[in-house]
C-alpha cells in the first residue's frame, strides 16, 4: 500500500500517473488530504470523463457525461 499525503495539492495529470502506479505495481494507493481533495478529484474525474467520451467512446451524439447532474455523486 502506498499512502500519499497532501493529495489536495496534486495536479490533474498526477491522478493518471497514480493510476499507472496502481496498474503497474498492483498495489493499493490511498490519497490523504484536506476537504479540497474532493474538489480536485471531481475536476480530475470530469476531465478524464471528457477525454474518455471524446477519444474512446466516440459516440455519434454527446452523452453529457461531464454535465453537473451526471457528475454528481
């Protein structure tokens, strides 16, 4: 297990690198941070969803996965 403190300071690209650590090493990664971490994770998820929707799904019509109601947990 890797525990990463101060995760609320990470840039969005860092989350994809953390995912790569998980994929390559097959170990759990725990993010620790302030309340701001939730907002950072949400923005990273929204950006990742937009890229995934555009580059992977390539739907004929927008699915609106990045809209506020769809991103709400």
